[in-house]
C-alpha cells in the first residue's frame, strides 16, 4: 500500500497516475497549493484525450474526482510529518508551484530535487541548494550545456520580428504549463507592439497561476502579459489568429491540440514559420518536422514547406547547473534519476570523488550507508 505520495509539480508525467493511487489505495497526495489547483485541468485533459483517441487509461472519472479531494497542500518552508519523516518543500524553479522535497529521517537528511533549474525563468525563480546527506538529483540534461538563456530569448524575438516584417505569422507550439507563458512574457517584454494570440490548455492554467501569485516570479508582470495577449476561445478567434504576428499554442511537440490546425492553415504561405522552443521526443510530430520537414495532419503525413527553427528555452538545469547545485548541497551520496543513459553517465565523472554517485536502473533498490 502507498499511503502518501508527494507530487513535485503539475506536469502530467509526474502526476498522471495519482488518480489511480487514490482510487485503488486511498493515497494522500502532498503538493504545493498551485500544483493541487492545476491538477484538475491536467487530469481532465488526459481523460478527454484518452476518450477521443481510444487508448486505455488506468483510472476513470470517479478516481479523478476522488483525487481532487485527496490533496494535502503545504507552503514552502512549512514542516509536515509523514510517519517518522519530517518534510518540507523548497522552490525548484522549473515551473511555478514546482518543489524540491527535504526529508528529515531519524538517520539522514534527504533532498529530492524533482524537476529543477537554478536559473530563473520569466515565471519561476530558480532553485537554491539545500544541505543534505543524500541528494536525489534529476539528470534530464546531464550531458548538455545550455546556451545562455538571454541569448536564446533574444534570438527567438529577432526571429518573430523577422517573420512579422515579411508579412508572415510565427507559429510557436508550446507546452501548456510553463513554456507557453514564458514565451508570452518574453515577447511582451521585448516586442510589445507585436500582435500575439494565445490558444490551448495553457490559457486555463495561467488563470490558476494568477490565483497563486506567491508561486510566480513577478506576478504583476504575468497579469500585464495576460491582458496584453489575445486569447483564442472560439472558431472566429481562430480565424483572426491566422493574421497575427505570432500564435503561441499547444501542443509543444506538435502531437495534437490547436497547433495542428494552425500548421495546416499556415503551411500554404511561405512567409510563415514554425518556431520550436521545447524538447521534441523521438516519434513526436515536432521531431518528424525537424528530421523530415513533415507533420502528421489529421492522420496524413504532410510536407511542410515553411521555415522551421528550434530554440533552447528549457526549464531543466543543464550540466553546469546540475553539478554546481549538487556540490553546493554537500551530500555524501547523490542518486541520479529522471535521465537517460547518456545524461546519467555524463554526470558521474564530474561528481565522483566529491560524493558517492549512484546510477541505479529502473526497478532496482539500493542501500545507502
């Protein structure tokens, strides 16, 4: 039985099975107030997509409704107890509401990083190191050195302005929770005269963010950006968006959402462009576009004869951020998780000698002494 589950943030790969836990085990969910608030949108969208696309889901609507009542929320720095453990949350960066978990046991002080970044983004302040005996550290980009974020932001703005100057529309597929809102903040800050339309699940998520200003970097700036952009809410708004300078919309990997509809309409005018700002997984629509210049549009693989450019705006720490953070936490042990083999193995030699590095494969147990 799993009596308690700590949910570090509101991305579906970190909370997607929580309704099953609650429905089948009566698990109590712990998280930040913002993560709990956004969970309804994330779970409802997952349920809807599973019904539309016909793939099996391990939980049903009743489980989801029970999960929404199963939250125990905690503010940053507030100690709470789970059995013999004392726990408290620390800011993780990554997205608003994301937390690292400090766990004080009778024997050890543990820090679980969750998805984290020490660099500030437009909407989330960066993570700060916490002294611990054992650090569980994500290694998503353990083998990558990120370019300076400000340079990538400036490069994105220059490209959007270039597309607008030639009479085109820049389609910017973006993740609903984090990336889309960051892009809007960047464009408003650097090019406020642009006409930018915002469409997709991120619209609803942004409303939750504004209800939790304590979790957002510069909440007044977010509110100003909300009033500045033009939200799409119906078919008429969609058609108007086709004449905008830029459209920021889901899905970030071009696997669905309004981005596919816009790509289909915009692909016939060569002045338009598609600007990718996030990770494009193998097998995703965005990866197909980058590798072959094609997209799956309503079931058909379709050539896309538009300019396509990719930008690095990740809110996961890269190799420099991860290693600096690990050293500053001064652990005796570090366990690398949430990483592929290349990311894990790149971090190991950089940290070995200063701490004992563990790279456990999935479904294995390790004993730390």
